[in-house]
C-alpha cells in the first residue's frame, strides 16, 4: 500500500483500482492464473485520465517490478521483473 500511495503521490492524481489482492476462490472465479500475483501484491489501475508514460514511471519508481500492459488499464505487481502486452493495440499505447 505504501508503494501504491507513493506512485499516486508522484502522479498527483487518484487511481481507479480495478482489481487488487484476491483470495484464491475469487481469483479462480474471474479466470485468474493459478499463480497470479493478485494472490500476493498486485493491482490493476485504469488508464482513463492518466498519461501512460507518467503512470508507468511512477509505478517503477515506487518499486513495482511486474507489468501487464492493456488498452484500458495497467497491471503492476511486486513479483519477478517481467512485462507483457494484452494485445497488439496495447503495444501501440505503451512505451517499449
């Protein structure tokens, strides 16, 4: 929560959280991966009203290490360092 607040402070705007920590039952119900970082420390933040570059930089500066890039939101977690794109269109929105 401290890292999320640090990112929010850096961006200077509130975050609309679409998903965060999930219990294993809810994770299964929503089709989450069995080893989803949402079972640990993960958050999905809506992009609306945010500059994707600014948001990503703030999340990285706050200590998030795993990123999933989508057209309407970003997934950020504190698992192993990695990134993925939800679609080709998402690749166009997000920096390389």
